[in-house]
């Protein structure tokens, strides 16, 4: 089970600063060990209530290119891209992961958006997490399990500022301070054959 005490995380506090201008983005490359990450991936893959959401684009209904789920405290609904999400109740695996992240951040998260990228065709377009219900300078903790996928960041106003990182199994990315005002991010499609990836973005909905 996910609470096995022998699965201690040796590199919990090893981190890299990815962005320090107009925001703050920090990567913890091995927040969970590979063994523990694989275990958590399997628990999430089998137990999360995945949905295929539909968006309206140019007058057409289209499935978004990934499966999603929204979990959180009661009443913490969230709307993005015209999709209104009402939370499922926290399950033990999510509570455990949340508690581990909260050991290194000064906040208590009340919700999480979970994305399942089934293969390289699944993706997430350019955006900022700047919905009003997230508040002025949201702290967002993005945790990845499964296949490595490339994560792109670009400055909204200074086009010369962009960066690419590979988000590996068990890695944690913290986006905080003014990051969502000044930066956009995406997970692009890839022609490479890649296995499934689960990404959890913990957040505070006001």
C-alpha cells in the first residue's frame, strides 16, 4: 500500500530552480522514488474516476486530448475552458500524496486536477492557471507519475524567455509567486511511442 514506511524518499529536498524571473518555478526531480512512484501510478490509474470532457471549439464539440478528474474538499468547484468541475471526495492515495507535498510548502491544498495522458497524442495546450477562483498568486504543485513528458514554459511578454524540462516519474514542480501572471505552460504532443502519464496539480480554490 501507499503508506509503506520502508519507501522513504531519499532525495526529497534536492531541487533545481527553473525560473526565478517574473515568478518562481522549482523542480524536485525525485520527490518520490521510482518504486514508490510506480506503485502510486497503479493505484491512481485504477481508482480515479476518470472522465472524457468535451469542449466547444469553433462551433464544434470536441473531446479534450486526455482524461481528467477533479477531487477536493466539498464545494470546491472549478471552471476552465468552459468545463465546470465538481469535486469527488479525496481518496486515501490522494490524501497521502497531498500530505507529502504539504510537508515542504507553506499551504494546505483543498483540490487537485488530475490528468491522464494515455499516449503521445494526448496533450495540454498553452495556458496559465490564472482562473479567478485560484486567487492572485496561486501556488500550484504539479506531480508526475509514469512516462516522462516534455513540459514547456514561455514568457507571455518577452518571447526570448522560454524553457523546456522533462517531467519524469516521481518529479514535483512547484509554480508560485507571479508565475501565472507572466508565464504560460503546455505539454505538447509527441510522435515518440510513450506510455501513459498521470499528472496531479494540487491547488487552492477560493
